[in-house]
C-alpha cells in the first residue's frame, strides 16, 4: 500500500472526508475517483498503487459513508454530484479527469452534466449506464434487486475486526482476490466498539441513493455528457456470477450509439475485482494515465 493523506473539504451541511495520494512531481495531472454505494474511498487504493505516483489521485468518502458518515442529508445522486464538484473546486487545478465505480459512475456522469466546467473526460467503471426500474417493485424490493446482500450487511454487527474480515473473505467475489489493500478498504467501513462493530454506511443514505439511480435525471446523464466517457464493464457480477451488470446484449439495448460513451469489456474480473484486483486495476490505471495525459 502507498501512503495517502486525509483532508476535509467543506460541502453543504459540513465537511467531506477526502483521501489524497500525491503525485511524485508537482504539477502532475489530478484524477478524482468515486466509490460505490456501500464502499468508501479506500476501494481506490489498489489503483492508487498502480498509478505509481504519476498522477495525484483524490477520492472522497461520499456523504453518509466512512469518514463522511456524519454528514446529514439530503442524500441522492445529485447531492453527491454537487459534493464532488465542491471537491474539484477545492483542488484549484482546473478541469480534472473524473472516474467512478458502480454508483460512483452514475455520480460521475451526473456531475459532468451539472458542472461541465469542473471535469474533463470520464472513466465509468461497471456503472453509469442505467435501465428503467421494474414498475412492479416497491422501493425496498428495488433496493434488494439493486445491491442484494450488501444492504443486509448494513444492519449487522460484528464482534471484532477479524469477524468482519472473515465475513468479506467468504464473499464469492473475493474468494480468490484477497489482499492487504482490500482488507484496509473494508476495515475503513467499520465503526463503533467491540463487540458491536457495524458499517459506517447510513442506511437512509444508501436507500435514497439506490432508489435515486432510477431517477430520470440520472438515467439520462450519459446521453447529455459534455465530454467523452469510457465504460469499463466487468465480465462477472456482484457475487462473482457469470452474468455481469452489463454484457453485449444489454449494452445494445441501452443504445449508446448516439452518446459519447465507448464501452470496453474487462475479462476475468467481477464487479468488485474490476477495481480492487490487479487485472482490473491495471486496466483502470492505464486508462486514467491516458485520459490525464500523464
């Protein structure tokens, strides 16, 4: 793992916790990276290592998670997009490359539409392209369909950090892809005292954000992008299953032909390891270096 610093950035209602992995050289390009719905900024740790100091990587804990868990609502994708614009403004470096994983990709797309003066090209990692919500599902049923077991974890308690580690090591997506970086990422999620440790993720934030993925403004953001975007989609899904969130037929149905989005498949990774594993992380790092001109 490489060294990062944690800073606070003023946003509506308080301050956002932001991790910063500095570049080796002053004046290097800056990349702003966004995590998924129940994740935190350290999910980008493996990519930071692979970037090897060639850019400055900045990743916030989004509102309602980890170091930003105390921030109050309103939550939702638009609120995150405005928070991210505040982070970009605080950087004082002009327009930056913006990357997002899973829900973070939806936030990135909307941020680029709402704040085009802040962001350059986008890298969307297994997210950002949405589909209309099934009309027969109630909101909580919709949340189960979106993130499934991840929502259950938010109501669980754990006797110690080793128990939380064991919980995640048993997850099918991480069965063959555990690392010290993944451990640091999941441990950042814990709060409280033993024997009742729990996730920092605020359930109301996750529920609001999950349902908000189906808002019209969010679903149409990729069709209004002022900048080009690359979508890196994982071959396998959230539980390591063969069917990923995207495939050729689903992307064809999304009809991206009139957009500025270029889809690229990443083989032999799942929804998590496309970001936290070496194969996916190398592809992300390579793309970010290219997009930033580093």
